[in-house]
C-alpha cells in the first residue's frame, strides 16, 4: 500500500513538473511543493535533475541544499584568575576619583571578547553582483528547454571555464554580474531553444595574513568574500595594545586601504570595510594616544586619539553629556613638561573650550550640575501636593496655596505654619510664622506673607495620632535593609520612624524608670535601634531634598517636621544671638521645642504647640528666661497671665527671647478621668470613676456592698504601679542571679553550677509577668476599720471571689493538686494527700500563701499542731532545696517569685 502511494505521488509530481517545463511559465503551487516535500530525498534529487527544477524554487525542499550556518570561530578569551591581594590592599588607600579612573574600560575592545577556534571559511553566503570571479570559483549552469542539463564549472588557473558544448570561455577580470550576462547571451546565441540559469557554486578560498597587534596573528584561509572585520573576528580581534582606528590593508607591499573601527561602532559606517584578496596583509599597528573621559557623559571610557582631535570630539565619542551635566566647569588632568600632573579648566559650552586640542594621557572630567533648585519654593507637611514649586516676584502664601480645601490636607492645622527662609549665602535661616486660615481664606495682609526664592513652607497636622504611617515605615525599612540583613517581617507593624526619632530625640537624656524617679544605668541600643536611629537622622536632615520623604511628609508629626529646622537653628547659634529656639511644656497639645519665629510672643508659642488642652490653668503660666551677661548667666522666672496673653494684651503677651521656656500649669485639684474596676461578688460590678482621695470602702459602698456569696479573705486587689515595681524587681533579680552564677563559676572555692539548670531557671524568671497584687484586708474594711482602708489609684482592680472550698498544694511535691478544704486537716495531711515532698524539696521552708495574698511561715510547733491556720483558698508551697541546687543563695528568691506569681495568676484566672 505504501509503495503504491509513493508511486502515485511520484507520478503526479513528475507530471506536474513536466507540464511546468513545457509551458515554461507555470510556477509550482503550494500543493505541489507540499507533495514534493513528502518524497524521499533521493527522489527529490532525481526529479530536480530530470526536469531541470531548481530546488530553491521549492523553498529549500531539496535535501541536497545545506543549512547556511556560520561556523563558531571564537570562544571567550582566557582570563587570569590569580588574585593580586597586594593590589587589592593598595586600592583601599585610593581616593574615589582614582578608583573612577580604574573602572574605565577601553572603548570598542568588548567587540572582540573571544579567541579563534577554527579557521573554516564562510562560503555559503549570498554573492554580490560586483564580486570578481577568479580561479577556484565554481559556476553552476542549468540548461532547460529543448535540452535539460546541469553543469558545475570550475574557473581554472588561466581564468577560463571549459563549457562542454561551447568550448573554453575566458572570464578572468569579470564580475559575477558580467559573467552571468555574457554567458547567458552566448548560450542563447549558440544553443537554439535553450534557456539558462547561472548561479555561483562553491567559492574559492583565499590566503591572507594578519600581522601586528592582533590577538592571534598569522596566516588564515578565509572566504573570497571576507572583509577586514571578518578577518579580525577570525583572528580573535585586537589585543590590548592594538589600534582600532588605523587598521591597514597592504597588497603587494603597498597600502591599499585603512579602516577606522570607530566609524563602524559609533556611526555604523562600513565604507572602509574593504573586501580582501588573496595575499593581502591586514596589519594592526600599536594603539595611538589614549584619552579617558568620565563624569556626566553617556559613555565614559578610554578612547583612542587621532591627530588634531579636540575635546569636543572626545565628548562626541562619549555620546555627549547627560542632562545633569555642568560642562561649563569641566577639567582636564594633563601631564606637563615637568612630568607632573596639572589641571586645565575648560568650558565645553564655549567655542574656545570645545576646540581645545586633546593630548595623549588626558583625563577629562565632566562635572555634574548642582542638586539645588534655583528660585524654587519647597512645600512639606499637611498639604495635598507637597514638593517643589516655581517662585515668581510678588508671590504670596495665597498664590502658592490658593484653597484651604483643595490644597491643604483635611487634618491640617489652620492656625500654625512656618516659613524657613535663608538669610545669607552660608545657609543660615530664620523662621516666620503665619496662620494658614487667615492667609488663604481671609487674605489677611499680616498673615499672607510674601515669599522669597528658596523658601521652605511647612504645614502641620492638627492631630498627629490619626495619620496612617504605613508607607513611611515601609520606606524606613527599605533603607535600613540596604545597610543590614533584616530578615522576615520582624519590623512590619512597628512605627519605625517614630521609634528612630524617639531614640534620636533622647540621645542626650538619661533613661529613667517609670517608678520613683530612680536613675537606671543607660543601656546601649541594639543594632536594629541604632540603624533605625541613624537612618531617621539622615532622612530628617535631608527632608527638603529627599523626594520620597517630601511625598510622605504629610504623615509626619510636628516634632519630626521641625527637627531639621531646630537642628539648623541650634548649629548656627552664637554668643551674640544665642540659639533661636524656645520650648513649651505642660497642658498644651504638642509640648516640645519650637523655632523662635520673627517677633514671636507668648500667644504665638501657644498656637505653635496646638493650643491649650483641658485642665490648663490660664490665670498664670511661668516663663523661664536665660539672661546671659558678660561674666555669667542667670535664670529668671516670671508669671504670665495666659488669658490676657491669648487675648493679645501686650502687658502679658510679651515677646519671647532665645531659649525661653513657657510652662502651662494644671488647674489646682484638676484630675483626668480616673476609674477603677470592681469584679466578682458585689451587687453592682463594673467601672467606677473616682475622685482624688476616694478610698476602697467608698467605692465598695457605691457598688452596693458584697453579695451573700462573697468570700472576702480570698479577694485580690491589683494595682498598676505595684505591677511595674514588681517587674522592675524581677529584672534586677535576674541580673543579680546572672552575676552570681558567673561569680560562682569562676570562684576557686565555689562549686560548679549546672549551666543547663541555671539557664532554664533564668529563662523562667525573665518570662515572668508581674501581677501587681496588693494585699488588702477586705474583711476589716467591710466592718469599717479605717486603718485597713486604702486610697485608690487609676486602673486599680478589685476581684471579690465567691466562697472558696479548696486548698492548693504546689511546688516540690509528688503530685501538685487542689484538694477540697476539710475542717481540722493539718498541713502535713494535705502534703500527704499530694504524695509527700520530693527528694529535692526543702520541707523546713514550707510556707502558706493565704487567700488574701499574705504569706504565713509555720513554725516547728505549728508543723505538728493539729490546729494549723489553714483556711479555704489558701495555697501550700513546698520550695526547692537551695542546697540541692549548688548552694546558690538566690535560688530561694527565684523559686519564691515563680511560685507566688503562679498562685496570683491562678487566683485571678479562677475569678
């Protein structure tokens, strides 16, 4: 079946080709081509020869046609992997400009990054009409019409071809187009009824020489179509000292052409890439003078210099200057006649500067333009579109921000904004204050200030706590990550910017505990805090030039925005005028340090701080002034009537001076909302607001008293200040225990401490969360004993449990458990019910935590007494034997804290 199908296809295709040959005008259809492709390769060749069909007409269907693949003639050049450590060490001492020189590469040499692997000529390429035929070339002639023949003719050494029916034909000196035309004409004249198709067959190879500073100089066999560039690629290109701009072709000892590769690489001009002939020599002379150019150019590199080329030519080779360049202040490092380097300044914007002759060894540096904006206004803070704006003569605040609703954020403070203005060329500044609402909406002349070039306008949020700072913290995290390896999302969710600013703001302050004003040794911040602080410091210092930070300035709080201004004022302070900053504290919305604005008075400072808050005492405020004399300074305190100052009365609204501090006091007997919570067995549990001096008995009475199920001895009273003090003591104990372990470990007479046990105990101790339980005698309070009553504080919590009927046994017993209370059972009987003490228990130090939180240590007589003072809700603790644990004295305190905390937490949880 397969053979029959094959015969049918061959017959059909042969018939189609026969018809096409006879008609001489039929082009094979796509269907014919597809059928021809289905034939075996041998059948395709036979049909093509028999019927005079060029396989190229069928889209390359003939299997005899080879793929036109260029051979791979180069591989990457070998590199020297030996590291010169001495050179690396020397580089560390170099300046950045010298390092910049080392980074420059020779232009054009990257084109030849390989070395030759084969010398095979490339011959299967299209032949141009102007190609000069010569001995060794093959001419393919197809005859069709009355006769169908195919000839493969070779041009002999005499420059002629032997045509079987026409005799020898001389083709020496003819181009391929001339040969085809002459041979076709002769065939049509001498062979009647026959048409011809003439193509080039295999091309001859020629022998050329590549000499000079080539990567692989020598003799090469290449295609007769090869040019200078193709010969260079075959030889691996030019070595490190070879010229790219003067590649010469010599024929019979005479220079017949030269090529500048820069024309090809920079302008795509291949007119100098002449075709080679057999015996030609491609000579690569040494490189000429070299000129380097760096800086604000598009293609910094080292370029080869030709005679009479100027600096403008070198800049053109470097593809011109960048938009951020300042060519007016360019320079050339050049060796003078004394062998020393000198600097030549050139203005590349002038004809004289451009025409400056370049010399070998020159190093041209095109400087960059300044990053500063000329005559621009910077707007930051609570505005819709922060950024840089054009300044024009006569511009006012209302021109820059014409609409309160369209230009200011909805959270903007409409009473306070500032303008930071430069006063001289040295960057010194002064600060002006204005009211946005009066300047923009009311066009108040006194507030609608005129702007000057380079002014910075800063607006603030009225309430800093409502801002979403996610993007700001994301920016800080990205920048911190650039200088450290922060893993995961450990920083996500924290206000990194505020944390960094807080560290920055407290650099000069001692850390204090929250309890009792006790000064604690200042701890060095960890690496993460240090990095965040450093990054925030850099960000704030460059606030007005950092585009990303300007965009996010609307979510920054008042003190963060003012930081670079206050820092600038502090740095420019001197003995004549002092530091132009003032401070305000007390009952204001935003206490802190503020720039002293021009002509600022007490009212202006209160407005800058966001105004007074509830509870402020307006009848009197204290103004502290530092008076600096010629020999000594003094501090004076004066009283200011805030009511009159805010009303604008000059007698009280005094003008502020450098370093003034205004303290806004709190109204006498004023208190913030304070509340306590009563839980458990009272008639009306819940939250109760309290006044100063109110006692626990008063609040219990307001709660309706106790229910009939209340068990007063087991009540738990928790106070926040006590919890903080306990947490501080736990930390101090952990530090002391760590030192004791270290001392015992190196002591000559001490026993060796079990490290794993000590580490486990320290971990347990450091993880304890203090409860803050305060022992109160609720039973005594309930019957009206004043000595047992206590005054309440904010956030106090009282738990009144129901009647307890259990006794708990904890610590070093066989089975810690809670047992039902039975009247008459003794201490040791409860211990027996828990399996007795363990081997490492210290039975002599067993103690009882009473239901109210107090601790009872039974004496020896009580231990064997049948009438121990046990009550429902008590907890029996059997501690660890400290002698068993390496005679470490602090274990007693540690185990006591752990057990007591566990009992307190269990008591609260059960409530």
